[in-house]
C-alpha cells in the first residue's frame, strides 16, 4: 500500500512538472509571435465566448440590429451569412469586445412565449426554454424602432463579410483560374478561394460552445473541442465539423487544483469502458435532439470503432460528428496543423491534389472502397518527406526532439508525444521548387511507387515492407498498428496509379505549352483547368493493368437452339493453341456427359426409393 501511495505521489509531481513546462513552452511560443496549436484552439474558444448569432429578416436588418445590440457593449466584428432552407434564412454573427458583453446580450433575451407557454404540460408538445448563443431578432413596434434609430449617436460598424459561407461557384472559379498569369498563381488562387474562411471557423467554434454550455451545469469541466479539417488549416468551405467532448477539464499551470484536499464524490462505473461510453453518448444524443436549438437529424453510430453522434445544425448549415474517445484524432489534427505551418507551399499543394482527386472521382463524400481525403493528405506529406531536399521532417525526428512539456498520452494509452516547437526539431528546408514543380513531381513520384509491396510511413519518412495484403498501406502516424487506407480496394489503388500517370503527362504538356497569348488564356482552358478533367474527357483506358481475354470461354461452348454453334470459326495463328483449345473442348464435353449420366442415375434412384417408401406407408 505504501509503495502504491509513493507511485501516486511520483505521478502527481511528474504531472505538475509537465504542466509547468507546458506553460513555459506556451509563453516562449507567444513571445516568438507564432501561436501553437493549443493557443490557436484557446483563442478561438475565447472568440466564440464573445459572440452571438442572430437570425434576422434580411441583410437590411443589420443597422437596426447593430443599434440595438450596441447597448450591451462594443461590437468589434460583424458577419452576415445565409442558410438555404425552405426559404433563404439570414443570420448575423456579432463579436463583442469581451465575453461579459456577449453574456449580457444573451441574458437580456426573452423566450418565445408561443412555444414555451405550453412546455410545462406533459404531452403538450411545447418547446422548453434553453439558454443559447443562437437568437432571433423580433420586429419592434414603430415607435420603439424610431427611438432606437435616434438614440444611435455613433457610426455603424460595416459588415466584415456578406453572405460569407457561400462557396465560390464552379463557373466563377474557372473564370478566376483562366485569368491567372501562371500555373503557380492558379494553385494559390484555388487555395485562397476554396479554403475554410474565418467566418466558417467562427461558426464551428460556436457550435462547440453550444454543446459545452448545455452540459456545463452538471459537468463544469466539460469541453467541446473542434478537431480535424475545421482547425488544422486543410479544411475547405462547407467541410464537416469534428467535435470531441472531454470531461477532464483544463489544469492550471501551477497545479493548485490538483493539490486541493477536497475531492468530488464520483459514481463508480461497473461496466467496461466502451459500453459505458456508448451509454453516455446515447444520453448526450437524447439531450442534443430534445433540447438544443438548431440541432436536428440526430443519428447515433455507437458500434463503430470510434462511437460518434452525427447531427445537422440548421442555424449554421453544418454537419457535426461528436465523439468522446477520439483524442488521437485531436492530436493528429495538431500534427497536420504543424506540417502546414512548416512551409507555405504545403497547404496549397494539398488543396490542388484533393481537388484533382475529386474531379477524377478518386474520392467520394461517403465512406467506401475509395481513398479518403485524409489518406490523400498523408500521401502528400510523405511525398514532401521524400524529396531530395525534403520540405517536411519525419515524425520520428519530431518525437526525438520532444521535451517533457510535449508528453501526451490518451486514455487508451496511445503515445501522442512529439515536439510542439518546430524550432527545436531543427529542420531547415533548402528546397526552392515552385508549387507547379512540386505538383508535377508528386504525380511522377506516385506513378512509379510500388504500392503492391511497400507501405508508406510518415513516422520513418521512408517506405517499409508491407505487413499484410492490403491494396494500399499507409501507417497511421499515431496508432502505428493501424492502416489508414485499409478500406482502399485493389481496383481503386490501380486507378490511382493510372490517374497520377495521366495527370503527370497532362501537366508536363501544360508546362511545355505555356506560351499562350492573353486572349487564348481567356478563351480556352489551360493549366489546372485541363488537369481537373471533366467526365467526358477520358485520357487513357486502363488496358495496361486489365488486359482483355484472347477468347471468351463462354464463346467456346455457346450453342443456338438447334445445337449449331453461333460463333464464327476461330482462325488460330498458332497450331499449339488450336490443339489445346480442342483438347479442352473434348475434356469438357466428356465431363458434361458424365455429369448428365450421373444426375440421371441419381434422379432414377431417388424416384425408385420414393415410390418404395410410399408403398410401405400405404401398407
């Protein structure tokens, strides 16, 4: 018992030391002017706490809304966006200077009397009032509206964005790319106009804040943290939101909270961890479905490897995946964020390759046998590690450079430790290739990669012997016993090789024919527009991998109704092949004859046996 208590004390002191070191590392990163991943998440959470979303009748309601909401505090930014429902719904996202002002605006709000008046009666169908940062702006009486306008003695803050969540249309994007000066500029324009913008990130953190505040009464330490493409810098407009719900809370840097002698009583769970998580998530799903404004179409997928709750947020036009046991996904997002911050070419290159894969039909929004966007991103990262002058370091180099403050271990015992400060990794890249050159090199690299025998490891930064017979094997960077691309079929893997080979030929010809006039560039597709091929524009048939048969087997024995062969005589250029085919025909006919005779004898014996048994029963 004494030994156990000493171990507990040692672990406690070690955790306190790690917390202090983490605080020091965060201060150093802030001093350098570049926020790390955890600081980025923290600042976005604080931004959400200062914000509210108000549904209005139209964009023209902004001045009146601004004048009304300014009584609660100073509004620092304002954004407008639309959601397509039965009609077009308009919303305003307002950010105040501090959380107290946003809280004052929320606390001053009233409940919808028409819905909440009957909420007390059982079975009445009334809505239960819920405190939420999602509000709507009620029309005021004419006198009050005039008074609000006259009381405004300061200039209205202009809207930062108007209809800020509408993605750029395909035609507009093509026009934009056609007007670029080079393929390099096309790559940058594609990235800037398709990536998730600031408003999209704000909306996703507000969705997280709503869930967090909804359960904060019973779970004061609960945190709903976005991860995945919403925060790692690789998300595009309209991407889904991945949320992880954590109950362990934030520990303070000085560790005073752990040293308290007062400890919460906690209910003991007698079931195993997985089934307990599933039951908890089922309750959370009921709460989301029954009470939270805007949450609809709740689906519980609890038997998956990582149980999740999927739902749609109608006020944000957002699909959300909520989990409680996916810390590796959170830390994987941090790793991708750091890779994107290492070099400014990483994200534009990844975006263009994802767009190319989508246009070729290599990726699909629904899960299946095709390659996923995450696996595709891993291919890009590995390629950037393999260059003669690498642009990205291996993960093992980041692990070796980790300090005590970088130690991260999930509740499942998965080690997610790696250096959070890239300067400690000491990885200066001397690569000076342009984006267009890197894109061509990517296609050339994977057109020659041996997917049949080799596995891709971002941890080692090199190809390994494939441990199983999966068509494509990409080692999971944090759970190295798993294959990220286990779902990819052999056919899809071969199709990937064909498409990268086609893309390399197209892009190489585009580079050679880059001397188009300004008028020709405006009138015909060039550069990336030819790379993002249309379905009717097939480049190469995959006969190099799927060779047609010399003779169909069915044609050898296909007969017409009168017994004559329906096929035309085959002219064999090789006498040996002719003899082999004739031998096969003779052997098959003999086997068919024996099968017919055997089946006839069996049928006769069965008939005789049946008649005999009937005779015995009749007697």
